[in-house]
C-alpha cells in the first residue's frame, strides 16, 4: 500500500522534461485525504505556515497528523500569525502542538497558508483570499523550491518561539 501511495505523490514528469506536477483540489474531503496521504509518505520534514486560525480543520485531526509524523522521526515545524496566540483557545492548541513535539514560531507576518513536505510536496490555496476555493497540490522538488523560500523568509522576520515547558530547549525553525 505504501508503494502505491508513494507512487501517487512521488511521480513526476507530467510536463515534458520536467519533474513538476500540480493538481487543483476543490473538494474538502479530497483535500483532507491529500493531507493524510502526505502525512504517510513524508520521511524528513514538514513545514507549514498559517496566517489565520483553523478554518475548517479539526484541531484533533491536525494534532493526530503531527503526532504520527513525529513518531516516525519527521521534523514538524509551523509558523502562525502572532496575534492568534492572544486567543486562549488557540494558545492552548499551540501548547498541545508544542507538547507533541511540533516546533512552533509566531510571526507578525505570515503571507499564505501552506504545507510543505520533504521539499517535494506543497499544499497552497488556489485563492488566498477565498479559503473555500480549494488548494493546489504541487509535487516535485523544482516546483516546491520556491515555496520553501517563502517559508524561510517568513520565519526570518523575527518570529517568537513558543516555548515547550516540558522540553529541555525551546523549539526553533
């Protein structure tokens, strides 16, 4: 099963001579399935950016994905907009992510909602201004490289690290 799943996400060459592929996904269940599939195939790291609070995502589902990744040794990092931590509910959610082992950063500027896995997969909004429009699932290191640059740039804008009180050191991105 893993080979079939990995084949779906690791295949490349849709564009002649290219290692890039992208898919537009508008069905919410299919978006969730794509995120689950990525959770199963990533082996090294997952980086994400979230300018708003969870919109349609169920917090327990997100935490479950993070825990499963971390149990397999995947490094999980996330950047959230700083003002979200002012909400006690959201602050508790971030605390639970940190306790699970997620490296959390808070930044005044988070330009786009995005998930990048192993520098091979990226999930981005079709329209950043319309969260219901769906997502773009990009596959291939050449296509994803630009999204990693965007993630790195947002992380350098003097973000605050959310401390993990149960860990020996504060997580960093």
